[in-house]
C-alpha cells in the first residue's frame, strides 16, 4: 500500500499525525522547546541555535524562498532556515543557470523574504562575481545583504579557495554558511552538474574543503551532489552541521529548492528531489477553471459583484 505524505493526506482530507508524536529519526520531542523544527520559541532563530542543534544531534529542514508570501507560509510551517538562493535564476527569474543572478536581485528578494518571516533564520547567497575577487569584495557584498536586506547570514561557494573570504566575513560579524561539492556557480568549469567527491583524491579534497571553511569560521556547510558515504564521513569529521542536497541521510540537515519540493518545476528534476505536491498541475487546473468561467459567463457571479 502506498504511504501518503502529510501534504497528500491534507489534500485528501485525512488526519495528519502531529510532528511531535510521529515516529522516526530526527523528529523533535514535544518536551524540547528549543528544537529548530517543532520548538516553541517565537523569536528569530540565529546561528547559535544552529550550533546547539548540532550538539543535540537534531536534524532540521531548510527550504529556499524568494518572496514574502511563500516565505511566510514556510515560516508559519516551522521551517527554521530559509535560503534566498541564487537558484532563483533557474526557477524564478528565467535564467538558464545561477551565473547571471546579480547582487541587486539577491538583495531585493532577500529583503522580501525577511519581511515575510518572523522566526526563520534567513540566509542569502552571495551570487557569482560578488566575492571571487577576494575577501574585501566579499565583505562589501555581504555587508549590503545584512544592512539592506536584513538577512541573518550569507552563503558562498567554495572550500579552500574561499576560506579567506569566510574568515574576514566572520571576523567582521557576518555569519557564513559555506557550500562545497557541486557548486552550481562553477557550472561552466564542471561542464554540467556532475556528482563530486568520487574517487580517493576527489574525496580527500572535499574533506579538506569542508574542514577549511569550518576552520575559517563557517557555522554550517552545504554538501551538494556528494556520495552518501563521503557526506557521512564529512559530517562525523566536523563540529559544524552539514546541510545535504543529494548527499544522503547522514547529514545534519537537508535542503531543497522549494519549487522542486512542491512539484512546481517543469520538466525533469534532479534524482535527489522528492516532490511532496503537484503544485504545477494544481495551479494549471485552477487557471483553466478560471478561464472557462470567464469565457462561459460564470464569473463574476452575483456574489462577486457590487451594486
């Protein structure tokens, strides 16, 4: 028998088991008000909360968000960390990759996400070209995101090559989430989006990259498209949390692009994506129903009309 997800159960009108009573690893205990997901704290979460979750061995979810309305839904749902990712280039702005995304675009949409949330820690990506010149450029770009958009942290790609940028940002008071493995801003260098860390040499380099950003002061590190066994080794080797995306279940946290998660993305999605909703299909059905009502004269009806 196929097991329905909570979203599918709600759509069918079935009862959904409360999160604090559900079985399974990583579920928050109802007597733990400090839990990132399922906790009772209403204040804005910070990187100190993320560090405490690592010490407790608590797993937590992260989603992307690019606007105030969507962010408010995720915030109200208890998602503790929202990433204003440069993935907006692919799924929000119509670009073919993340590379064209600008700091202006990230800043504007990050501000919207911050305005739409009350509890979630909002992390904003530093887009391609905004930090590669060196630590000073990275600080200038990150400062803008913190001051103008109000984000609680920034994310940048690269391990050893970005360690100096991480170090300066952290020493200047800006929390940094790092990103190693498959780094989408390097799509042209990679020639696509291949799995990273396969083979002994590549695995050792990825481990060095993760340790380099940890030593530089990053509060967490994203592991993207990494063999599960290697991601598990990295997670055991670090005292900061790992955030997996296509990196297996042993990571401390998991992140998905929300349009992939909700079935809004057109066409093929990556293997590591689980779709919890058929949002593209549902929205298309609603649009067609609206159009048919307009063409047939059924909308607006009397209850939608002023006199």
